[in-house]
C-alpha cells in the first residue's frame, strides 16, 4: 500500500511539471522576435558587467599579490617554505642571504645541510614537531653558510596541514641573532674572568639589596665566617652579627641607602659558624636602578688586624 501511494504521488507531481513546461513553451512561442532581441541584449549587458567586475577583481588581486610579494622579498627576516622532506621550496632574498647562496641554487636543497652538526637534530625536531602538534615551535641554532663564519639564527617553524591534519609543507621564519649571541659569549667570558678574580683575591665580595639581604657572596666567605655561599644568600648581614652590633650597624646602613652614599670603612663584629667572633671592615658602592633609586650595595669585606677569630 505504501509503494502504491508513493507511486500515485510521484505520478501526480510529474503531471504538474509537464503542464508547467507546456505553458512555458506556449508563452515562448507567442513572444515576438523583438522581445527575443531585447532579452539577448539584456543578457549581453549582464555578461559584460560581470566581465568588467571580473577584470577589476583580477587587477586588484594582481596589485595585492605584487604588494605582498614586495613585503615577502624585502622583509628584514628570512622566510623559507619546505617540502615534507625538508627540501627548500621557496625562499625570500633575506633568507637566501642568511644561507649564503643565490636563491636559484637553494631550491630543492635540504635545509638541514646548513645547520651545524650540533644543531641538525634540534632543527629537525623543531620542524617536524609542528606537523605533529599543529603548533608553532621556536629554537635557536647555529647555521654554517658556505664559505662564511657561523651565523646564529632564531628560527620559528610552523606547518600547513591538510583536511586530515597531515603536514603538506613547512614554513620557517629566521631572525639574525649573531650579534646578540656574540655579545652573550663575551659577557659570559667576562663573568667567568670576574668570578675567577673574585675567587683568587683575599677579600670577600658581597652584594645586598636595600634591606641588607645578601644577593651574592664569593666563595671567600667560607674563609672569613665558615659558611658556604648558599648558607649566606637570602639572609641579611645583620643575621651574622651579635644583637647589639646589629642595632649599631642597621641605622648606618639605612642612612647610606637613603642618602645613596658609599659605605666607607664600616667596621663591625660578625659571628663565625664555629662559634667565635670575627672583626671585619668593609667598603661598598650603592647600586642605582633606572629610576635613580638605591636598590642595594656591592662591596668587599676584609679582615681587620689581630682579630681573625676571637672567642665569644
């Protein structure tokens, strides 16, 4: 019964369509040639309007392409697109300069051959992980362009994914950081030299904040007070004085902070870890921040004659 009802409904719908088609054909036959010409002219005008809009859109698209092509080529950072195997697919002028080759000699070349041996694996992991997670990743690495000194780059990687979330290609943005890395290396070298100097001189170097809390002490503190540096850092200089001596020195320290004056020839008694007392003298210079505020002191402690350690 159900199939019969559906067939009857389909038959009725077909009859209606045929009647509508016949009416339309009859109306077309009654139209004059002049009406048909007017319809053709209207259709031609509509086509011409659409063509003009299309030409305008194409011109705007070409202008936008030229604009972004210029931005791509003249950007101060390197842009590289990679195939799934790491072969260079596209690179801008800045990126080619960073890699030390003409652009035409880079297409199809593996990006990994430009990384130093120590950074090839890091570069590979940085790139491939973006395809696994879909997230941007960044790393720093040393690249070795042909016949050039090492270049240090900050690299940000991302992947283009298809509808199945699989990577189709990878993209890299490279920023030159060679100068910064060289500055960091020089600073590290100076710090190492400074640390060696502090460890070889006979006095004890210290640094405190505006409350007298130790931020840094040299290894020589163990010779003076018997403590390791990590036992001193975080405590105040008053914690290592007898109470009466701390009460005497505290206002002198506060006055130096408020007046932003150096601490000169400040002598005092300090408690040795072994239970005795040590008479020390110190000089310190104020540390001034960018707002002109005193935020602490740096200086040296030295033993005073005849009293390296006295009984309590």
